[in-house]
């Protein structure tokens, strides 16, 4: 699977991101349900735990990895399927910040 396929398969899932710039980047890629982290982490879990499935597109840096582990653990405990196909593909690219994804894809396509 390539990034275009992953985007296509993920864009209609509720997607949790770290900040507003990440949201803007994903909107440019056609993502429709983007949840920006606001407030305490436990409150975010409570806010999103009703979803059957969602994507966690947090940054791939050290802090993002900690966030990913926290949300993955808490959400799977509550029966939410965490779709990480797209995130896993990002590890094979130089992209480490979600907000840089659009710029990277534009360069690759050019």
C-alpha cells in the first residue's frame, strides 16, 4: 500500500491530531472528521471513546510516540479499533510532523 491508498482508506475515519495546523493539512488531503486535542488527555479519551474506529495521526517524534501509546492503550481498552495503517506508512518517509505531510506529498508528486 502507498500513501495515496492509505489516505483514501483513512480520510473518512474520525482522526485525532495534535493541533490546528495538523487539522489544516489533513483537510487539504480530504479528511472529513478531524478531532484536535484540547484539554486533559483523559477528557479527550472520554470525548472520542464512542467511535467504533478511528485513526491516530499524531506526530512521529518522541512526544507524538508517547501520545500514540497513551491513546492506543486507552482506546483499545474501551473497545475502539485504532487504525494505524497510514501512520505506519509515514515511518517510511521523512515526514515526522503531520503538518508537513502536504508539502512532502507535493514534492513527491512533482
